[in-house]
């Protein structure tokens, strides 16, 4: 949700968007500098069902703004213009700060600066003025932000510790180096450090610093930076005592085994199964393009090639100097539209909360959203849980409670599909399925009255795969690779499939088995296509429970 109605600093009018801004026409997009390799009905048992339909059921859904049908209700988007990677995620003085790659002048990638939004609950966001603006010398690429509680940098005071942003400055020469900006007024205004850059390898692909405080025994510690040499497909680690002077720690990069480039690393600890005595470290890296055909065979890796961009994670150990992976990487999300995922520094109660850019570089600049382009995923609380004998990243969405508009329990499913009597604009579907005799079963959302337009979330029993099919989801012709079916192997647990599907005006986020598997995809349906149905094929499945919760 976006709340800009009461923000005094929200721009009410914007200047006309030039095709290119003076002094910026020679910039190039590093994400696209090499072309990605292309790779290839319901029967409700009335005697058993307990039906609850809230008073709002059947009423007209919340209307999208005229001419803006794809604006989401529960995902952050800027009011206008381009947005990509989340940057500088940090919690400070009761507010979550979301900075992001932003073009202040138009809906395409250019003029990179840091946009800014704040929230007290991760659900309602208020857009702020541009935080760090690019200039004629350098654009402001991705990075992170910390609260310098010990004032190691000297930018603040002991009583007013500064917020410090560590970002990649991309100079006109092509050189990429790490620079600083700081704020002493809770992120309202920012000052670039006069001694920039603070870390320069003389590289044209050294970017995306994520910085955190690494505590040692007692009260000691130091700052650790993870960044990438993107073309070399390696993560480079540095340490500093003051955020100003950095020295190398180590490198991580079995990069010769992967194609494309590495971007947006993150490194953080998580207890396994909630046991603080058993902690593992997670290294997140985004890949462009991300493919699985070049990995050693791993039984539960998705049986398809992910076209375009994706985000993976390694589980392993970090000793303050070097990260060592326990095994090959896995996808954080198996959909097309989850990239540059990073986590908040200093989140309350030591929670590890991730957000990602909900798009894909193969078609990000062609999505049909009009005056704005780019959305963030729902925030997700991360944990490590033992699944099939190894620590697995679990993603639990943070989306608020909403209101229940439909509920059923213990019903037969199949063979005909049945449309539910509710049509909220933004909502969550929770379903607990048993396959029974069905070969396939699932949900259909963003469905037109005649069924010609639809997005299907289905489970293939024989293959053991969950799929999101957006090939008939509405406007799919703006990019040749946009129509797609994304699948991931999802074992049943105790003979059941648990699904939580979050549906917004232009996205579907599916979480299976409590968040151990996720698929995030953009969709661009006709606003009138908002039916929800359930079905099975080849036999009869069983729904232990089905709940629709409106979140708009």
C-alpha cells in the first residue's frame, strides 16, 4: 500500500519527461550490456462444507485509478517514473527505510539516483524526496545503508548517530567505485562524503556493496562489506573500522560454473530451526541471466531454465574473514520476477526481512504500466528450517491481516471448475489440498468471465511440481519471452499441499508448504478479469480448507 496523500514533501506535479536528460545520454545499462542467453471442475460437498461469506462478499472490488489499472494495492511502487533494485534497506527510529534505484525523469532506466520511501509497518509506504541524486560526474548505483551507532565514521555524534549510505558511483569513464553519503536527520537529507570514493579497484564492474556490523567477542567488531566483480561472477569481501578505509578480507566465487553476471550480494546469519546454538550464514547473489542447466544435477532444483534474472542463495559458514558454502546454490524464488533481493539492517527483534525488485531485465523496460514502472515484492521474513535433511530458506510474507471474505472446509474438488462468489481487487488465498485421485489440481486467479484470460496456479501430482501459468494472463505480447510457465518441485507433506497465494493488480506471489518454495510473477490482466476458481483434472482432489482474505 502506498500513502502519499498526507506527505507534505510528495511532488504533486512533475515536469515533462525528456527522451534523455542533458549530460546523461552516454550512460549505459550494466545489467543489459550483454544479451541474456535465451533458453528455451469443482464439486462442493454441501453436507461437509462450512461456508462463510463476509458481508462484503459479492460487492464491487476496489476500483483501480482511471488509466492506471496495474497499480498494485499491497506492493510498493513509485508514484511516477522508473524503479529497480531495492537499496539501503534499514530500520531506524521506528521507521523502515526503503531506498531504490530510481530515474527521477522518466519511466525508463536512466539517470540513476536513490529514491526513498518509509513505513512504520512494512505495509503502508510514504514516498519521500530523492535521497541521493546522480550528477554529471557519476550515477548512483545500488548499495546499502547502516546506522553507525558507534559513530565510527565521525559523521554524527554519540547522541545522534548518523545513517550512512554505501553505494556504487558509476563514473562517466565507466569506472565503478564505492562511495558514501550520510544523514543526521533520520534520512531526510543526505550529504555526499567529500573523500569519495572510499574503495576503488579500478574496475568497471565492481558494485552493489552490502555493509553490516560483524560483532566479535565482547563489545568489539568491525564493518564487513560484500560486493561483486560482476563479470567475474565473484563476491569480494572487505572490512573497515570506520566505513572510510577498507582492506580486503577474501573472495567467494565458483563463478566459472555459471553464466551471466553476479549482482546485489547479501550475507547474514540465521539460526537453524530456531536454535540459536546452531547458526548458519546465508549468502544471497542475484544472477543475470540465471540458468540451472549449467549446475551439477541436484534433485530438487527446478526442472526448467529460468529465462532472464533470478536470485539464489548459498548456505554455509562465515568466520569473519571467509564464507564457505556447504553446497550448490538454490533459488530464493522460482518465478520470473524476483531480482536483487536484499535484507534490512537493524530490523526489530533481529528479524531478517527481504524485499526484491519484482521484474526481469528481459522485459522490465517494456511492461505496460504507463507513467510508472517497477514494483517491489512483499516484504518476506526469512528463516532457516531443515527440509529434506538440510537447512532451507523459508520465506513468510508480511502483508497484514486483511478481512476474511470467503471460507470453506472439507470439500471435494472436481472435475468442473467453480468460480467463487467474491472478487476482491487484492487478496490472499490460503488453501490446503489433498490430491485424492486427481492428476492435477489448483487455483485460477485474474480470470475473465469466459475463462479465456486467466492465471493458473496448479499442482501436477505425478511430477510433484507446482506451476504458475501466465501464458493467458492478459497483456502478454509486449515482450517475446513474457508468456511463460514457471515450475518448481514441491514434495507433499503428510499427503497435503499448503498454498498461500497473494494476488494484486499486476502480480501473483505463490508460497508453498509454509514458504519453503515460492514463485513470483508479474501479470497484466484486464481489470474486469478478477474471478477466482478452483478445479481438478483426471479425478477428484480434496480441499481441507480454503480462505480468501481481502487486503485492498
